[in-house]
């Protein structure tokens, strides 16, 4: 019994996270990780910070199963890139002895707190976490319920938001790019994600031709037509040709400029009705005057 207990304790100790410094050439990016590492202003600031103060927070890694003494980065891709720019030889790390699914969940949880994530970075990370949870054997029926998804996938986003974000990963790359650069809103993109690739590319072709993007209402109509089996390029063009409410010009007249022409008790609605009637009467009179000239 004593020997068994000691062996169990040894296993537990071996699987506890380990602090160590790891050479940069021994580190590998997490396969298909959804977060962009850009040489932008933020990266320049990170490089300057590490140069002045050192790398204050350890990166998180796990050992690779097929490569001895080499590690997969779970969290810290930007810090590793900054270290490479600074030509550092090694970085401090926390080594977690976990499998691929556990690593995926930890990667998402470690990165989703960042404020500068794009919609698609968050969407792809949520999709990866959901797939990892399913692969671990969690009930598919429970995971697909939005209420449970919120608990399992995110502590901050609602079930509906999680569901919509994951759906965005079904968009073709061009539409995903429109989302990330702010040209398309989330709600119409969510509706378009239910279209197949051919239909989505019809939408992209129409966007290229008109340089305009579908509204939420238009995207919903396209989804409905697709589900009915009636969506083709001509239907897409017809729907997107409709004038959107925000494209209709509106005439605004300051209330102070017209209030003096109406009784004090008149409401704005009554004023509009009265003005409309006067314009209609004036148009009729002008029409009769024109007809009299040509008689």
C-alpha cells in the first residue's frame, strides 16, 4: 500500500505545471490558433516594454507528444514574436502537461480576455473550444443549447452571442474579412452564414459590383429564399437593389420655424398632416392652372 501511494504521488507531481526557461527554437505556434500576430503599433509597444522591463509574464506551453524537449505555445504568441525581434535566446514559461483538447480550452480562456480581439478571432476561438469540449465527450445535445454554451464557452458573452459568433465561422473568407475590417455588421453576416458557399459568393459578386453591403433585413430575406430553394444571383441582385431605410433622405425642419404658423395645441403629427394637405392643394391648383393655359 505504501509503495502504491508513493507511486501515485510521484505521478501527480510529474503532471503539475512546471516553471522553466525555454529556448525560442524549441517553441512552436499552436496549430491553427485563431489570433493574429501583427507587426503593428501594439507590437512595437510590447517590444519596447520587454526591452526595458523584461518579459514580466510567463508564456504558457505544453510538451509536444512527437518531439522530445519541444513545446507548443498555448498563450504568448505575441510575446514570443517580440522576443524574436529582440533576438532573445529563451523566454520564461509555465509548462502544462495536458492533451490537445485541454490545451485548446486553456488557449481560448487565456486569450479571450484581450480587449483588442476582432469578431472573427473570437468566433474562431469559440468554435475551437466548442469542438474540443465535444471531442472530450461532452453531450452534443447539451453543448448545442445556447444556455449551456454560454456556461461552457464563455463567462462574459450570452448564449445567443456565443451561438452567433460560432455561426460566423461558416462564412467564406471574404465575408469574414468584411466583418473584421468593419464593412459588414454582425447581424447580416450571421444571416448570410446559413447560405452555402455558392450563394455567399453571389453576394460577394454583388457587393463588388455595387460597393454596398446587405442590411440585416436584406440578409434575412436572402436566407429565407435560400432555405426555400429560390435564391440565385438574380434574386440576390434584386434584394440588394432595394433602397434601405437609412438611404432614404429625410427633410428636417426646426420646430421653432413652423410652430408660429399653427395653433398652440397642434401636435407635430397634426402639423405634418396640415403641411401635406396644403402642398397637395397647391399642387392641384397648379395643375388646373396649367390645364387652363392649354385649353
